[in-house]
C-alpha cells in the first residue's frame, strides 16, 4: 500500500469513529511529531562522547565484538 492510500485509509477510519478518546489520542500523536534534530536534544557531554567514539572508529581504534565479549566471560 502506498503512502497516499495509507493516508486515505486513516482518514476514513477517523471519519467513521465517534469516540472522542480516540480522536484526542490521534490529535496528540500528530502534535507530538517532533521535527527537531535529535542532536540538539543531547547534552554537550553526550555529544562529546559520540564524537570521540566516531574519531576512534575513523582512526581504527576498535575491537571485534566477539573479542570484547570474550574478555568479560
């Protein structure tokens, strides 16, 4: 089913309901859609840790997952 068909199906279901609770929930869901970049919600410490991890990957400072797990078994 394509996106337009999905939207039409949802509209049809909304129009058919008389339940105010459902309508309120749908409205709340649609208003909660946050279009901001998640990066902006992070603390500076979190950003620094992510960037440090990315630098480690780029510089080859990584170990195999299984090797890491085996160290702690």
